[in-house]
C-alpha cells in the first residue's frame, strides 16, 4: 500500500470516527431535550391543569437544555444546571 493510499485510509477512518461521536452527542442532547419536555409537560399539568398544557406548543420549540431546565425550575421542578451539565458530558450533579 502506497503512502497516498495509507493517508486516504487514515483520513477516512478518522472521518467515520468523528461522525460516530457527533451522532452520539446529538443523540444524548435529543434525549435530554425530550426528557425535559416531558418533565415540563407533567409539571404544567399538575400545577395548572389543562390550561397549562396550552404552553407546550411554544415550549417544544425550545431545544436548549439549559433554557428548558430554567423553565422547569421556574415552574417549581428541575435542578439547577443538571441538563446543561449532562449535555456537556459532565454528570457530577446526578445522584449515585
């Protein structure tokens, strides 16, 4: 195998690995976002009934975990910064 072929193969493998890692990160962020949306929906229903659920259309447009976490805290649930920390790979706030 020539140098050119080796460099091409190395670049291809690196690209595949970077793509996998990006996909994993995006999947984690999506999971956190979905969980926060569900939590907010539950809090709204418990605290404000069906009237509170009318806000979910606008809340579902929000994808930033830190903003969603702030909404949960404002409603009366959530833990300061947990979603933002988890989406950045820092989970030292989660209970063991």
